[in-house]
C-alpha cells in the first residue's frame, strides 16, 4: 500500500498506480451540510482551485432537476483521534469541489436558476421549450415538490 490509498504494483513494462474506493450515495442535503459544518475539506494537492462561473453552477442544478447523470464525487475519508481520544472522521474532496460548492451556494440562495430559454444554459434546442418549473427561482422560491426532487442522492466514492 502506498500513501494516500493507492496500491503500487510493478509490471514488466511500467509501474501502475490504482485507486481503491468504495461507492456510496449521499443526498445533496448531506453533502451541503457536511460542507457547511466543515467536515468536507479542500486539499490543494487534489484540487485545481478554479471555480465555476455562476452559469456553470446553474447548469449543474438544472441537470439535477432534469435527472441527468452527474459525475461521482470522490472523497478521501480520514480517521484520527479526536478530543478525549474518540475517533474523528473528516473527508477531503479529491474530485467534486465545484459541484459541492454549487449545491451549497444554490441552497444558500446565492443565485437563481436559469430559464431553459436562456442561452447561458447549455441545452440542445429540442429541450428549450420543455417545462422547467425551477427556472428563474432561488432555492427559497421552490415549492416542496421541487425541493424534494433536488434532494436526490449523488454517487460518491470514498477513497480508501
């Protein structure tokens, strides 16, 4: 085992590094809560640091409402001794920082969603006339059904 959860193997031609991970699902609300309470941390070694534009964040949330597949988020789970010797768990974001920030920012009403007709939203023309009742709304403007739709689980993986 190599540092960071990677297995090191040798072959005749090249050394191969592979990542062990455990697929797990978290609701968007759980991810946002973990981000806000600080149990999800950014590790600069993994992250590129570039933030999405508001239109990119709006596009992600629109995709969640449309039930499009969203790429998984990868988290490195770290166990350590906490206060009083109790085990403490925190997570470093390996991949998915922008998605988590977009979810948290939308939940905090930092931006409204785009209407399907808005050209900033990257959609095929065939979808621009379909109903999108979440368009032009902030999280606080959503009705209970739309809020429930947004809570879908996102695929995540815990890196061992």
